[in-house]
C-alpha cells in the first residue's frame, strides 16, 4: 500500500505583516499631506482656548509630545487610549502658574478594572483673574464701576481599553467632557468628545498614536456662537534604550498653523530621577521671541509617588511653571493589558510552546476501498492528535464547517484545493493526499 501526502501552510499571517507595513506607509503619507494644512488666517478665532493648554508637567516638558507615550493618568488629556496601560489606580494633581497672573488647577483619577477596561475622571479649572469694568460718562470719559472675574471649567469622564490586531495590542479610548466659560454675568456651556488610538511596540520599543480633540457643540455668549478649538494630534514614541526616550508630536488645529513638538527624556538614576527637555514650533516660524519654544523639566519617583516640574518660556510674555504630583496605589491589575517584561535568561519563566492547528482531509482512495482510505485517514488524525504540539480538527467539525460553506471536498489532492479548504477551516496547516496499493 502506498500513500502520498501534501502538507500545506496557511499564509494569512504573512498578509497581516504586509498589511501592517502598508498601514505605516499610509500613516507617513498622512503626516506629509497634513503638514501643509493650516489655518493661520483664523488664529485665535475658536473659543475656549484654555482647552489647548498642555496638562501635566511631564508631557509639557517633553515639548508637549505625549500622544505616542500616553502611559499614565495624563493620557486623559493627551490620548485617552493610553489609559489601558495603567496597572494600578492613579491620581494626579497639577498647579500651573500661567501668563498674566492667571493660574490653572488640574485633578485627575483613573482606575483599571479587570477584564472591563480603565475608567477616569478629569477636572480642570482656569482662573483668569479679576478684570476692571468701565463705563463712559456724558463727557466720553471712562468711569471705573468695579471688577469681575473670568474662569473656565472642564470636567471629563474617560474610558480606555484594547483589542488584539496583528498580534499587537491596539488601545482605544474616549473622553467626554463638559465645558463651562464665565465672563462676569455671561456664561456658556458646551459638550465635547476626545478620541484616541494607540498602537504600542509596533517594532521593538516603538509606538504610534493619534488623537482627535473637541468634537462638540459650539460656545454661545448671547447671540454670538463660536466653535471649539478642534485639532488633531499624532505622535510617535521610541524607547531608544531603557534610560533614554524620544517623543515627537504633530498638531493640526482648525485655528492656527501646524505645530511640531519633540522631546527627550533621560533617566539619570534609573526609575528614580529623570531630566527632560523639548522644543515646539509652528511651520510658519515661532510665535514669540526669546527662548520661546523651549521646554525643560525634571521628575522624581519613589514608592509610587511621582513629582514632576516643567518650565516653559514665552518670550516677552514671561515664563510659566508647572508642578505635578502623582500617586499609584492599590493592587496590580495584571489582566488589563499584556505587557512583555524583559527577563534575564536565568530567571526567564518557561513559556508554553504554541500549538499548531491543522486539519487532515479524507485521503483519496486509489485501487483500495473507500472505507479503507477513510480508516487510514482517521488513524492518521488519531496519531497526530497524540502530539503535544498539535491541535487536530475533528472530522465531524470539518464536515460541519465545510457544509455551512457549501464546499465540495471530494477528491482533494492538489495544493490549491488544500489551501482553499484550510482557509475555510481557519487552520494553520492542511494535510491532503491519497492512498493506494503498491
């Protein structure tokens, strides 16, 4: 008795890698085409400009380049997709000494829930200070009548999770926010949504992210309606070595020119003390004189606490200072995301070898009874099933799937036929062949 067998491999995985490369090419094309977009003739025309002020000392000190980093509670304001990278509940508070004697307070909290995702809440309050109110007398002279306060408020609820694509974790997230602006007795209320995607470790220690901000209702003061400052941010993050990180962001607003930011972070004392610096500029040149565009800062970590500082000059307008304090606590949530940790060869745990899924088609009978060929086919399936590295699809399941697909598998001995059956059965390898007398 003789037996001829063909072993065919499913090439769907190669297609996934090719699709990934094509996607990256489209991403680079997107950066190229949008870099020429801008709206410098509409600079400052959108309302609620406080929504564009960078939040958190660490992201700002990196040249406001954090869309591709997004690895903590700050993700709420830069790329909500990054919330899923949290392994512990985290809370942060920031204080910003802004320009013209104004200041901003920020408070955020995020908690990962096992097999559900990560939820966050965000609070931003900008105090614009006190402004004098004047009227004009009969002689046309200004008369001081008192003062009034100006403030802006942003309250948001966020959610982040992930799913598998190309054997990578694709993170996604959203931030729903309520926005309030107050000028004396005038007040406006609006709502907006931020959306984000983050694909981490596309290559070794290299990530890409994209976020869309302020998709929402208009801001109304009396009879005047203005749009929110809609903008898109896309960025990359590269962990060059464990102690040195590089980040770069591209911002495309609806009310100004395209803005580019780049930042570097060096952990002088690994996991304890870091120095950071960055630079931001618009494609049409700098906005202010002096050291405008430069950013600098430092960070200190110990026992769950993180203290960060950022210094940003604005030329003749002055300097701004940010201080942020974060705290991670509670039990580690290990199943929210799957992060590959580096381990030494000595301590590397044993990893279960991946099993190959295959199917065996009924062998075609040549000069033997069909029942004999079917018996040999079943013996072959049983023998292969005994291997600990293989998962063999049962004949009953094969017949059910092929019947649902209305596929006629009679007499399949050619490679093309085997590949077609393998795709329908969604297996990695397919065995076909014939059996006959010697």
